[in-house]
């Protein structure tokens, strides 16, 4: 019932129609590339650089060869610049398998378990020999020498009367006298019905890549979510039955299955970070032939998996070190381009040329690409590796996701990620080449975004073109990212209406959410104007009979001021200034 005045006076009423629907949670950036460790081809979401390190390792690997991983540097820079969510997919040159614990034997009563059968087996979540001992599985009581990225296991405090034991996960390069414990699990049981059942406590889930080509998919197995960040229970001996009878009394015949106090190493995994190829070295000795030991086909599975936009959401993707001009990696480059075009909700930041290339090679490479879903930047840049503290050359795409992250934090996705205010590259020591005005003009004309050096201002991203050939609003990064943002949001609204009744009420539900959102984008300088049509004019009886619902969104995106002309006019004394 409406409020009315009973006696003379003024009644002030409010009708709030300003509600703005909150924007979707952005998936942020996606990065594909080689890493020190990690599961191969499995897209993994991380929300900090520490999470990244735990799953994929540091920026470099030392030993007989020294490597710098562009993927890791890119992740570090992304989070340093305000990025919140990062989807990382490790690619490798060869086949990998996980590392397993050596046989965890039983104690003195071990004869109750058949010979050669372990009560349980642990496996690393990360794959490849960088996580493993140098040889086959380590023997019980033997700690095979490893690195900080390896793990050891140790069984402590077995109790045959209660049927429980404890497990330590240790760093792979520690010692018995100086243990570096990574995770501790106490009072574990092999009783599947117990709340402290080892698989329940540690977790036993694993994702496996299945299928081939475009029919590739992830298949999950296991019954209990992984609590450990590093290992899973890959097997519990089926011949190890329940420890307790219905009265809760331990069954003596089974207590011999409890593992004895012992230590061992993980091993038995196969694969290495360079496969059969020759790894590249990315420090001062970098040459124009470096390609990180990968070929384009090494990226195929990861790219196909990331094509599933229902499962994996991101708005920018990069693969630092994947070079279009390199014949061995160019196919992977074009596959990511196609991936973004097919998804329609992400922009690919790609590198056209290797280190030590000419400006002409850059512009020639850009001329061969026509897509508003791709942007490229040049030249290469020298930074300090955040982990090794050494100088390293990196392709521009390594740092651009961080520029985009800062742009979105300081402004909006539809602002240009360029210029002194939002395009600064403070971490860069020097650019491979200092560009003149003529150089910058040639690059921008050729659709390449220059990275310029300004005395007193530092090194700055000074362009925001996509690689679209046709002159239109979509030949600019800010407009493409505006469209990506709007399509992501409006599509999520539309998702909730699929299978609803095709009536005016459903259309009004759509309009009541979309119009306020677009108004908010307009207020935040993303649009000059807009109009949304979803009514009888575009939803005719024929359309409805085809079980279709059509909405038309008309947009006038704002443009950036890339070219500023300042006309200084000298007037005679006494002249009248123009109106």
C-alpha cells in the first residue's frame, strides 16, 4: 500500500533505480610455457606467486645448464602488478610421468601382507624428473640426494595397538640430522572407514589428459579432494582390510600392515625439462636461435584444453618464448590466435620475432597476421630475474600481462594499457633497442606496439594496436578488451535464461540486468552511448518457434587520445581571443 499523508505536510519518498549489478569475477590472465616443475598440460589456477612457486617452481634452474623460465618471470610480474588470478599450463618437450614413493614396507609382522606389496603408495602431484630422485625409486631407509624441488617421505610413530602412524613430507635436499619438513600428517589409518583414513586426510585425486587433437579432455579420478599441495595417495593395498571390528577392537591379524618407522625418496618418474632437444640459455649469452627447446606441437594439448571457455575463463593469454617467426614454434602461435578468435573472450599477446631481430623483420611478421584478438609488442627487454638476481633478456609478452593487470587495477579494462600513467615498465633495466620517433612510427604503422625509452620517465609501452588490418574501432586493444569484458558479463546473464520461457517476462529480466550494467560502464568512461533491443521487433513468432531468443546490443565505445595536437597561436596586442 502506498504511503499517504493523513494531515497536511510533505512526504518525501525514494525510488532507488540506480542498482548496478556487480561485474563477474574475472579469470585474469592465462600463461602457457615451460616451468621447472608441475603437472604437464593441466591448466592450474593460482592466486599468488607463492602458490605459483609451490606448483611450478622458481624462475630459473641451475646445474650443468642454467635456464630462465619466461613463464615464471611473467607470473611473478603479473602478481607484482596487482593481478589476482592466473591460469598456468605447463608444457614440456616430452612425455612425463609422476614420481612415486618407494615401497613402504611393513614392520615385523609384515608377513601378513603379501611379499612385494606396499600397504600404500604416494605420488607427486608435479611430474617429471625435476621432482624426483636421479634414479629409480629410493630404497627404504635410503635418502637419495635431491634438490629443494624434490621430496622425501618419512614414517614416524607407528602404533600397532591403535593401528595409526604419522607421515612427514620433507624437502628433497635435507638430511636426517637437519630435516626440512614441508607437511605433517599425524594419526593416519589404513582403515577405509576411519575418519583419519590416509586417502581422506591427504587426498587421492588426479587429473589425466585423455583423447587426442580437438577431442582432448581432462578426466578426474579419486574419491577424496587433495589436502596436500604436493602429493596424493595413489594406491592403498586392497589386501589391507579394516583394522577394527564392530566393537572397535583392533584386529591383530591386520596390524602387521602398519608401515614401520623408515624414510625414503620419491623416484621412478620419467621425463626431463628439455626432452631430446638442446635447451636454451637465456642470460647474457642469448642468441637469435633460442626457443626454450620446444616446438609448436608441444603446445597442442594445452591449447586445445584451454579452448573450453565453459571451464576456463581468462581475458588475456600469452606464451612467452613462442615465436611466430620461428619455424618450430610458429604453428603453436597461430593455434593460440585461433583459440582466442573461436572463444571470442580473450586477447593473445604474442611475440613475432626472436631476440636480435631487425625492425623490418618485426613489421614483416605483423603484416602476415590479421586479427583483433592479437596484440604484439617490441623490442625484447632486460630485467633482473627475481629469483636468481641475474640480468636476463625476455620477450615483451613476458611483462605485458602485468601491464594489463596494473591497467585494470588503476583504471578499467577499457582503458588503454599504455602510456606513462598505466604503461610504465619500472622493472626493466634496458630495452634491446632504443626506438627513435621514426622507429616508433614504422612500428605503429605496421600494427606493432613500440616499447619506448623516455629520459626521466623510464621505459614505457607506447602503443595499443591489435593486429587487425582493417581500420576500425577494433584495431585498438582498449576497444577489443571492452568488447571482451561486455561479452563475458552479458553472456553470463544470458546463460541463466537458457531453457526459460520465451516470454516478455524473460526478456525484461535480461534487460533489467544488462541496461544498468551498461550504464555503469558508460559512467566509467567505457561507452559514449548504447542501446539494447530484446522485444517483439527482433523476437518474431518465427524466431520464437525456432526456440531462439535474440538480443541486439548497440555500442559506441569511447576512443583514446593517442594523437594530441597543440596549436600555439601568437596574436597581436589588443587582438580579440576567439570564442
